[in-house]
C-alpha cells in the first residue's frame, strides 16, 4: 500500500491516479473483506496496547470530496476498537467564535492525548481547500497556511504524535452515482445536501486545491496517502493496512505489572 503515499517533496499527481486501483491486494472483494476482519482484530489489539502503554498519540486525518466515504471509513476501519480511546472530531463550517480566532485554534484542542487515537473527519485542511475555492480569505493569507500547517504538525509529531493523513480519492462519476443513491434510497435521503451540487460544479477547483495542499504538506512526520476510494472494500482495506503497519512499527508494550502479583490470593 506504500504506492499510495505522497512522497515528500514530490507532486501528489492526484489526477493521474486511478480511483479504482486494486494493485495493493492480490485477492477479490470477498478475500478483501475477510482480510479487513483480520486487520480489524489487529487494530483492536494495537489500540488496547496503545491505551495501556499511554505513551504514543495517534492522529488520523480524513479528507475527501463530498460522498467520498469518510463516515463509512470511520465505521468500518475502527470497528471493534474501544470508544474510550478513540475519539472523532468532525470539523464543520466554523462558528462565529471559531472564525474570530486563527484557524488552528479550534483544531489543537482535538488532537490526541497520550494513549489516544483521534480521527479528524475533515480538518484544518479545509482552510486551504474550501476556503481557497470560495475565496473566503485572500490568497496571500491561505497561501501562508501550508507553512503553518507543516509547523503545527511537526510540533505534534515532535511531542509524540504519529500522524497519518488520507485523501479518499473518488472519481466524479462515482460521486454522481453516490449522489443519485442518496436521492433514490429513502434511508439515504437525509444525507443529500443540495449544496453538494454547487460544490460538484467546482470539482476542478477542488482537485487543484487538493493537489497543491497534498504536495506541500506531505512530510516524513505527517505523510499523505491518496487512497483509491471508488471501491469501498478496497478503500477500507488500504487504510486499515496502512494504520496497522504504522502502529505495529511503534513497537508498543504493555506496562510491566506491579511486583509480587504471583503471591496474591484473592479471598
Ligand atoms: P457528509 O459526507 O456526511 O455530508 P460532511 O463532512 O460533508 O459529511 P457537512 O456537515 O455536510 O459534513 O459539511 C461540512 C461542511 O463544512 C463542508 O462543506 C466543509 O467544507 C465545511 N467546512 C469545514 N471546515 C471549514 C472551514 N474551515 N471553513 C469553511 N467551511 C468549512
Ligand atoms: Mg456534506
């Protein structure tokens, strides 16, 4: 799954990447789903030792176009983990109080503590994406933000945070199909937002904004992964694999037990 990493200093080349790619896994959908079950069990075990050891912090950033599958990713990839140690922060349109501060102000408070995994469902990247596409602040202001973001993420990494950032990459056709499904299926209609259609018209602008954001902010300490996301099972599999690999590499251990536990008898 390493091929999905945006190498620091190199162009993300989003437009050249296949949203239906499956080369990272040899099997079909059935085999993929079985593999996801195994990965879920591994992630559950890793999260428990992360929590018990209380040393590392883990930040997962999820970004995507509308209907890209952030919610489904959170549901499936983290299935089985302990809600005590995993928190999700969803970043919506900023409130007036959030807008009155710098754009990282609302974000910092949701970063993970020791032993925790924090999942950002959208993130500070909106401040160089939607903000850029809609000119919500002038260009000279959002342009400086790549440096702020890199410095902010380096700070988190220096203080013990493992950061993994995922762009769920769907095609414009796949978005059409998913929007249609939201219209057609009664239990999905609540998800349909007319505003998403206006954003869809700006598809090209968003691709441009994502391209520059991912290119400028994929670093060794906080790499971006462009995940082929038209196939949901493959998207989940790719993300699970990358997270499990990264957490395994931390070499975490359960804390040593207190001395003399062998002699204890519970009456
Ligand atoms: P779903 O896929 O379920 O629709 P969502 O993440 O799109 O989930 P919404 O409530 O539909 O959730 O949308 C959140 C909106 O908030 C997005 O349009 C996003 O661009 C916007 N937003 C997030 N952060 C900012 C920001 N800093 N400035 C302006 N808009 C923002
Ligand atoms: Mg939405």
